[in-house]
């Protein structure tokens, strides 16, 4: 069972609840700050519900659905009263939107709650572009960059145009496209992270990352921009280990302009 895509409100909501996500909270707190800044610039009041933890995707992808169900139930309780939920992560939004209804398909009460929350949970660029209708944040970024389509963001949610629409408004930014998938397919090339996959299948993950770095280098950029903290962490690790003068950043960093140093 797959939840329907989020139901876009007829009018811009006055407030949202921020779901920071695990990696943002632990490794990229500046991303949470940039997300709040963007939402406030769009005229949105932001609340950060206390007690939020993980969406449950790591145990879910590892096959521990019982553990994932407990984490997901906690998420549903924490965000039960949130009118709209926004997260700077396509991966986590896909988990809430598409997998929560699967987890609770045999629990009618939780299923109804999961479906309701799935319908009001948005990835940040999706919310800014499709709900708020704002793409220009007055940002300036001097440099040449490529955009990396994170797998869950692009294939899971179908969000490829929204981040690009935001980046197209950034003054000074030259945004270029990398090669597509293997054999010229339209699918973007994965960075090789995949959560636990990178640990359990390190050789395959590393090979995928090396090919991703080759594609990044091939277009002559100083920055690779993406939408998910996991991809950022994985690509930056590979780029730094190989001594490449390229860094990976979230599009929210570009829009806020705080890391243009």
C-alpha cells in the first residue's frame, strides 16, 4: 500500500513543524538553521517539536520492521498535532509518506494516523516551490556547481525540478548537469551511500562512490549540491580522502548563502 502524494494546501500555511532528521541533528545542525531561515523568509512560523528522534528508516531498510514500527509510532505521536511537517531530506519524507502506511497496514488506528500524517509531510524544496510558491531568496553564490539527484528524492518522491527551480534563482551560480545513469539511462547515478548498505556492502558502495566522483570531476565544478545529508556525508568523505578540491553541500546552504566562503 502506498500513501497518496501530499495534499497541497489551497492556502499557504501559517506555521509548520520541522522534522530535523537524525543526520541533520547529529552532523549538520547548520542545515537545520538554514531550513528554519528559509521557512521564515517565506513567512512561515517554525516549531520544532520536542522528543522527535528518527523516522525509523535504518531498521526498516535492514529488515527490522518491528523496531521500525516502534520508532514510527513515536514519530506519529510527536507530530500528531502538527498542521504541516517539513524536512530537509527526501529520504526521510519518502519513509513517512510511503512506508509508514505499509508498516501499519494491520493496525487500523495507526494506519489512519499514518495516512493523515503522510498527506501533510513535505520535503523542503517541495514545500517552498509547490506549496508556498517562493523560489527567490535573494541568494548569491559565485561558483560552478553540479546537482546530484539523491535516489529517494528523485525516484521515491519524483522531486527533481523543485531544487533546480530554487537554485536557478541564485545569482552568480553556474549550475551544470552531470552524466546520467549507466549506458545513458535517464536515472541519476547513485552516490553509493544507502544507509546501512555503505557499511554492509562497503566494496560495492565504494565503487559506486568512485564513479560518482569521476562524474562530478568530469563537469569541472567546485561544488556538488544535493538534498540529503547522507549523500553529503558520503560524497564529502570520498572527495576528502581522494584530495579533491570539491565539496558537497545541501541546497539550503546555497540558498542561505552562509557557507559561501
